[in-house]
C-alpha cells in the first residue's frame, strides 16, 4: 500500500480455536501488481524506465498465461523478479519501500503458478 487512496484486497482466515492458525494475506493479481508499480512511479519511488519494463513483462506474462503457456509466464515473472532484485541496491532505480512491495507481489504471483 503506497498511498492512502489505494484499495487492496485481503483474505482473512480466522480459527477461533487457534490464533496461530489464523492469517491475513494480500490478494495479488497481475493488475494489482501493475497498479503498485504505477503508484510507485507516481510517487517517484521507481525509475520510469524500470517501471515500464516491469509493467511490459507482467503484461506479457499475463498474455502467456491466458494462452495456456504457464511455463513461459512463470519464466517471464522470474525474469521480472531478477530485474527488480538487480535494481534493489540503487535508490535512483527503486526505493526500499517500493522494492519490498513489488518484490513480494512478484513472489506471490510466481508461487501461484507452481
């Protein structure tokens, strides 16, 4: 959540007999990840070129998934994760806050394909 007017969707699982089994998880989609990138870009937390590149890769991955090419979609998301990780140590490319949010989104997306 980068701005106060963001809308995020969470799933909540509550076990009244065991608090340890209760959990909250943000629902991550291609659209929500692209929105997080766009918000980071609007707040100057990510370089415009990096933001556009990540967005393009995610759109390509989503198209591949829509065409039942799950392996190609997974590879594209893995490449996107590597791109974010390579940019992590340069604050001019991506801030720590934006990195944390976008990286987590991408991990959730790729894990959903496993």
